[in-house]
């Protein structure tokens, strides 16, 4: 069987919940991130969830004091901020102005002055605008229909290692099915790994598991930013969280147990 993984990627992206949600809301990905309602909780969520955690450790040997790093789809800086502390310079490609503002607020707070921002989507960046980087990172930002072109451009500017971080399992598949009536497609990392392989880059892949708890209110806020909640839906959600043993009573209220698996795909050039 000869599967064209780039073609499969297009079909997968088009049918993904994320693409469908943006269509339903009639907004672009940039508009979603510009107005992301949970943005002020993002840093706290990552801290509780231990993200990027071990992934960042794996990248660190390519981000020493002489290194130049590229962070694609940097968002509010989960990777950019720690990498800018160890690398000589970090270039960010990020299309959402809202995300850039959040990232630069964090950078200013940390006294970091070695971050350069390109306010574009990756597919719209001309290679002449880029340098060469010992580490290229793209994490959870693959709103890129022409994936082979996008990955080749990443490879072309990498002198050391390319890291792609994508979903393996968010551990909420049953919640989406039971509460919202949505069935999950296959995880994103399988497609990215296979596209790279078909392009002639047999990469390494490691699945990182994070077990953590977040406040129930935070979990509800995240779900509300994507779903229109009705009292009935909220009741069904609470019943399912309780029945599946995910609710934990702590001295400061109810928390939700989560298990999340990130796929870290990486290819070393030298
Ligand atoms: C879920 S956030 C991830 C942020 C960060 N990489 C992380 O892992 O925490 C996704 C980010 O990717 C950006 N993004 C989406 N499509 C993109 C594209 N085609 N090129 C570059 N960035 C993109 C979004 O604007 C958003 O800030």
C-alpha cells in the first residue's frame, strides 16, 4: 500500500475538530489566538501541567550560549522564554499579534533582549528573511495545509536539529465523545512523522507522558473557550468527570486529574 502522507495530512487537517470549529465561528486561527479567553491562565496551566518539561531538556543541548534558535508558532513563549535564557538569540515566527504581545510582556519581565519576532504565518515567511539555526522548534502550531513545503523549509534552515511537538493523546477522548458527541480522528504526530519519513528524513520519536491536576474552574474555562456551554451540557460534563474518577476534592476546591501525551519528533542533521 502506497500512502501519500501529505495528501492524507490535508484531508486530516480539513476534517479536524479545530478546523471545523474555526469555520463554525467564522474566524481565522490568528483571530482565535488574538482573543484567546484563557490567555491570562496559560502560563499557570503550563506550570501545573509540567509543559514543556522534559521536551525542553531534550532540546537544550542544541541551544547553548553560541546558538541561534528558531521557534515557529511560539505562542506566549512556553519554549521561547526558557530558550532565550540559554541561547544567544531566538527568532520567533508567530502570526497572532495577541500572542506576540503576551510573549514580549514575559520577555520584558524576564529582562530578555535577544528575541526577534517575525509576525507571519510560517508558510508566508520567505527563506531570505531567515538565518540558519542550530535548533528549530515547531510545537502545536501545524495550521499548515502544504505540510511537505512547510517541513522542507524548516529542514533547509536547520543546521543542528529540528523538533516537532504534536499531540499523541490529550486523555479526554471519552469526555469529548460522551459529553460533546465528538469522535476523535487519529493523533497528529503520526502524520507528521510519516510525512517526514516519506521526504527522506527518518526521525526519532519519543512519547512524553504528563500526569497532572488543574483546578476545575480552569478546566471549565478551557472547554468554554471552544464550546458553547448550556446548563445541561455542564451537568453532563460534571457527571462524567465524577463517574470517570477524574474529580479530586482538595482544600482549595475541586481539581481535575489529567494525563497528556506529547509526541516529540526530532531529526538531527549532523
Ligand atoms: C497552541 S499554541 C502553541 C504555542 C507554543 N508553541 C506551545 O507549544 O506552547 C499555537 C500557536 O501557533 C500559532 N500558529 C498557528 N498556525 C501557525 C502557522 N501557520 N505558522 C506559525 N504559527 C502558527 C498560533 O498563532 C498560536 O500562537
